[in-house]
C-alpha cells in the first residue's frame, strides 16, 4: 500500500475506532506519518510510520498506548516491570518522556501607560517532563493493515492488563488498577 493510501485509510479507521485522533507529523510530501488518538475518552496512544533507513532499512509501523506515569517508581520496580517484556507477545513495555503543563498562579502584571508589555513565551509554556510507561508493537509496514488497527489495540490492552495487574494484588487479594486514574473497560474483549 502506498503511504498516501495508508494515511487516508488509517484516518478512516481511526474515525470509526477512536473518540478522537489527530495527525501530528507529516513527511516531506505532506503525507501523515504520526497520529495520536484517544479511545473511549480513556486511553491515549499513537501510530507512527518509521523509515529506519539507517538501521533496519525496513519501513515499520509502531502502535503504542500510554499506560501510566511511572516517574516516581523505584529502580527495582522498573527492572521488575521490564523483566515481563520477555513474556509479552509481539509487544514491549517502554518509557518515554512526556511534557506535563505546569500551571502557575502568576501575579497580575501592572504596566504604566506608555510601557510595553513583554511576554516571555518560555514562561507561559513551562512544562515538566515525566516518565510515561507505554506498551507498543512494531511491524513491517507491508505487514500492517489499517483495518487491523482495532485488533492491535485490543491485544495491547489485554497484555497490559494481564502483566500490570498480575503482580499488583492488594491485601484483600483483589487485583490493582492499571492506572490510578483510569481503568480498563470491562468489556474490551468484545
């Protein structure tokens, strides 16, 4: 499938499968190569096309889901988490840095008549970098069909639930949540 045809078809599929999506990066020919999406207003993720010219020399498609902020976990917890990568099927856990907006309460600026107000854009757009756990899969471009997007998402959600809640039992013997703020949809198997 040609890249332009792929871009058109993946956006059609995302329109059906996702609550929202956005193409956030175009190639030199103005063809989409990176999309972000939200599913059921709960899970965010991305789909990207990579040329891999300097390494594998095989164009690939990566699909990933943002799972939870792990900035404050210990080194031992992180090593234990990554030890489960060997058990995942066609997927892996990884960590990416993501910016989080820092909203500060600024004092109102009072200027005298005739003075110019100079805004420092860096101060307005301050962001803190946090470590985000993701689960992703990567395939050769030719092996990925946009129509299989939903299946890949379900596979990633299933494996994330299986491996992240497996070791997080609370004292009552109940399984922990995938994320403190988010839960997997109970019927994601449908």
